[in-house]
């Protein structure tokens, strides 16, 4: 755990640092460091940079990966996760929603299209709870993220280093980079990327809440415009970077209500029989 004064000093020190310098700082100063990634372009670039830093130090890939498999990812994303892990010899830890193994089981537990009926509950079930479980099981104290200021929304003013309400340290090594810088690095270094980017997508999440920006995606299109496009710009984050305790309380309340409704329905069926 680092203090507020240490956090401010670190951000001052890293205010003009390159992504590689921020990564090296994190690797040298933070215990329990992992990279959480959905294998977006920024995330895969960070993996490539860590690989190069590790090799320059004569070491194996220094930061393990955590992938939150929501069960609703595109096949292309699952393929990319495997490709990146193998290419960089990076250990990959996969976490899925608690208590289920597949979409069918998830929908028995929560109903179909939970992302429509209760998007916050969906976010907690498929992202927030699995992430928290991963952190506890793996001893995670700090994570590398793929967030950048140029992505806009709640990310527009993020610093290099943050501490959330649970005490988790979040490092945003590419916070200052634009999409153009990210794309140029990926091209120049032959970094693996999601095949959907060749079909017009610029940001890829779950299949049900992701679409390519209208027309041909261009460098000046909002990078995350294809995410949650049905929300009219009101939704910009999946829940991982929202207040954990607030989301947990809301999820538990909604789950109790859902369980009671199921019991009432079962009683009604028995009475009719």
C-alpha cells in the first residue's frame, strides 16, 4: 500500500515518462503486479513492451496476465488471448463468472439478456466479481490497465498511477498516448491484434454490446464509439473502474430480489398443480 503523498510523488515523477518508463517503474516498485486485459490494442502493446523489457533484463516475461472471460466475448478475442499468451510466453489466468461454466448455466442463474434487464448486475457478475476473485486468489496488489485519456469519458483525466477504494493500485502506462500512436506502435512492432479491427471495429468488448462505428472507422472516429452504442453515450465503463463496494451492495440486493421472485414463481406453480 502506498500513501497519498507517495502516489502524488510517483505521478509527478512519471508525468512526462514514456509508457516503457512507467512499466519499468511499476515492475521495479510494485509487489503483486499483474496485467488485467481484454486484449484490446493498448493491452497487447503493453504485453509487447513488457516482453522487450523482460528480455533486455535477461528474464522471462515479468507480468502475468488476467483475462476476464465474460462468456460473451467474440471468438476473435478468445483466439487473440491464446495467441498473445503463446507469442510472449506470458502466463494467462482466465476467470469466468462465479458458479457457472457456460452461457446456458449463466442464463439459468440470471435470465437471458441480463445486460439489458440490469446492466450493472451484468457488469458485476461477469467482470467485477471475477476480477475481485482473481485478485484475492493470486495475491494481486497492483494491476496494469489499458486505459488512455484519448478514449474520453471517465478516462479523459486519468493519471499514470491510481489507487482505488479497495487499496488496489492501478497503473495506466499508455495513459498519454493517442489511438494513432498506439496503432503506429502495433504496426511497427508487429503486435498481434484482434481480427475485428480489420472489419472496422476500433474497440472490442462483448459481442452483444459492440459494433463497428457507422461507416468506415477512421482515426478521428471516437475510439470507443462502438461500445454500448445503444446507451446514447451514457455508459463508458464496464464496471471494473467504478466503486467496488457500491456495485457489490447493489448486486447483492438485486440478487436477493431475483432469488425471491424465483421462489414465488415456484410456489405459484405448485399451487396450480
